[in-house]
């Protein structure tokens, strides 16, 4: 279990980025908090947050470049009041209320009082619902009085921190099954499916993330591999407010940043990290990294490490 003690917006942003998604935090004066992350399986994790009043949000651009567009989050709001905004909907949050939101789109969570919540994090493919149904279910209040919600809340509150690997995996799968039960009736039926453009854009973004080590991956090559023109590729990525070239570059740099922060890559030269994300020319990699993150890759490696202590 990883535990973060929070005393500032910067510490909250760092903890959130390491635990689930990059966020912007706007805490009220005197902010204090604690975030504990428990991994249930390779795909499912559970966070418990206790904070004073704070607003956290993800912009459209952050959602497009985070590399976590497959992530779903279900929050069980145990104490405090607030509201979650996503997809032009607002869910009013109070004790016991559940709410689903997705990492692929902008969201805004504003908590007006001391908060205590549990956050279940998992990939979209574990939820047996169509993509459009999932999106339609975001930012909708799940009634705490419903049987499914009561079962889910009681179960995840009692998850022990000392489960072995097999038990944690079973616990994660059981939590998803209970979540499906809790969502029944809370999500309206959706007649349509994703548009062809949305599906193609999703495939192209996944292809980029899966082929970052390929130095041949350019905008033209990405378009060719998906049988569209470069102009159409630009139009598709324009839906998420970024050019395809910028998306490829940002994903390469984000992957490099993650590798530089991971102690298991400590013995790899910076040039090898660059090559592993398709930036084989060291000076080009260093300049791009400096522009994106305000420091060289070597300095980032010195100053940042993924938390690996309980």
C-alpha cells in the first residue's frame, strides 16, 4: 500500500498523477490530506482519500495526452459534499453517493467540505457495457439506498490491506461485479454506438501508445497504417484539441518521463531511454524533454522517483 501525506496543491497533483491521473488541484487555505493506494490486481486498484476542501480537475488537453484514456474511476463519496462535472452533466455528491467518470474526457470535482472517499480504478474493458453506455453513465448520481450500491460500499470499505496476491486479484474482480450491479438502473439506455470517427481516433491513439519505440512512426506513417489521409488524421485529432504530431511527441515524452522515474531503469543511459520511445538522437530527445518538462532528462531522473515504499 502506498500512502501520500498531502500539504499542498503540488503534493496532491504529484500523488494523483502517480496513483491514477494527472490533475490540477486548487485547494482551499489550510489544505491537508492523505491518499492511500492499494493495488488489488494488475488492472484494478482502490484509493482512499481524506482531504479538506479542494477542487481537482482534468482539462481536455490533459485527457488527450495522459495516456490513460482507457481508465474508468468510480468514486464512493463517504463524507462531505461536492459536485462532479463531466459531459455537461453535474452529479451532486453527498454521503454514500457513487459516481462514475472516465479518464478520456475532461472532468471537474469540486468538494466544498472535508472529504472522505473511496476510488475504484480499472480499465474500460472490465465493464461489460458498450463504450457509449459507459460515457452516458458518467457524472450520474448512483443512489446510496440502492441494494447494489449498499453492497459495493460495504464490500470495498472492508477490503483488508494484507491480502495475498491471489486474494487481491479475486477482490478486484468481485468489486467490479458489484459495481455492475450498482450501475444497473442508474445508466440510461443508449440507442447508438460510437461514431466511426471516434472509433478510428481511438484506434490511432492506441496504435501510437503501442508503437512509441518505432522511430518511423510519423503523422504520415500513422495515417498510412490506418488508411486515411494526413489531412483526415489532423481532423480526427482536432476533436481532442491536439495535432497528431503533438500527440505522438507528447506520448513519447510521457513514456520517457515514466521510465526515468522508475528505479528499475536506473542503469539505462538517458540515450537508451530516448531510443526506447523513438527519439534516438540524444540532443533531440534532451531538447524536446526540456521544452516539455522544464528540465533535462538527467535532472528529472535525479529529482523524481516513483514512490516504492509503503
